[in-house]
C-alpha cells in the first residue's frame, strides 16, 4: 500500500450462503473514531439505498423483521 493507494472491502453480513465469513467482525473492528481518523471508513447501506425494484426493498425489510 502506497501513499495514494486505496483498498476497498465489500461484504454483506446478511448473505445467507456464507456462514461465519468473519466480515461483520472486520467491519466492527474498524467502525470507530480512531479508524476514521486514520482514513479508514465504514459504510452500511439500508433499504432506502436499493436502486432496483421497490418490491426488493419490501422483501428485505420483511426478512429483517425476523432478526
């Protein structure tokens, strides 16, 4: 990693076919002020960010009610 390098990790903690991937632990590890002060940022997207059909947002919301 050089001075102007970027590393982007993308994951879905709700992905059902991959159990215990560890992604949520990595996300939580860097989801703090010290990490953001060093230029490491975390983002979570919600159903309002879904750009596909509205029915998909509804289905995801219903599944989230199960948790």
